C-alpha cells in the first residue's frame, strides 16, 4: 500500500555523470547478485529513474552496519578493487560503495565475500542523490572519488561529477573535519576539480603546491597502472570539511 504522504516521484532536472549500459553479467556475477545482494546491497525507494533515490529515504548507518564506526564512502567504485582492499584492511571502519553498473557491483560482492569484508555495503544509485537523500547529514568521515569519467569532449563536460553543486552535497554529507579525496588521470579535469574546490567555502585544501601526494590508502589498480604506462600522470587533491558554524 502506498504512503499518501510520500513525495511524488519526479524526473531528474540535472544531467548525470554516467551513461548506464546494460552489459551482460558472467555466470559468477549473476550468482553473486542472487546470493549476496541481501547481505551487501542497500535497497532504497526510487524516483522515476532506475538509479535515483527518493527524497526522504535516509538510512541509519548504525542500523545498516550494526555498530557505530567511521564511515568511508567511495563514489564510482567500479569493480570494487580499491574499496574491497580498504574494507578488508580496516575492519574497524565501515565502507559504502556507490556504483550504477550492476556487473561491477556483482564483482565487488564476490571479492568482498572472498575477503570476508563484512563491513562493506553497496548501493546501486546516482551518487549525488545518495549524498543528498540516502546518507544523513554529517554522517561520512571520508568521501573518495577516484578516476571519475572525465567526459573529455567539450560538449560533454557538463556531465562531469565534480561541480559546485557536488561540492555542496559533499559538504552536507561529510562530518566536520571529514576528508574529500579525489584522483584523476585527466589533467584538464584535475584542474577543474581544483578550481571548483578552491572556491568551495566549506572546504580547505590539505596540500601545498599544485597537487596532493598520492593517497596511500588507495590500492594500485590495473586501471592506474595502465594510465601510468601510457604516460598519463595521476593527480590527487584532498580537502578537509571546515567545521560548521
């Protein structure tokens, strides 16, 4: 029975930073989705879009993870290599992977199950809507955005994730003194990220000079190795959420 007080579903009024393709999953991924989703996947009410989050759908992290612990959120977790490694290495911290590609989420669940990473959860959704509607305000200790789609064609740059509106949503979700960590192998996007964050009054840079040192909590993935092999420099930047007034 529907809730008459719930907000009516609406279409998005902003472009998203992804194009969702319906790639086929392997037999192992299909099995992981069937057998492991109940353990790892956070289900939430949708708006019209399949990857949307209905306003008013905030979770309680203590209820989801069964404890009070620092929370690290990765946007665009892909195959899950970075976040599964981190979750397995830091059992005292809780982790949330945000991804729209179901095959990547299935692979993440498979690897998390093998690694015994019981402190990891996943959500299949558009990241800005997760920050705005699913995560309570000031609930996140660290927010990671590693190698987002650069949308390098000029006509597509409006689809880039890291914009002023994203910075505002990140500030909402992060706790006071929480960390926002970004990395990209696309120089133009790196400079845009730095420009956006440089005028975001809720944040202060944690590095001196042009770029931050490589974040040593980010496992070196095949994607990053490939970028280095073809001569693309990896650029990190990091920012601390200023205390709220």
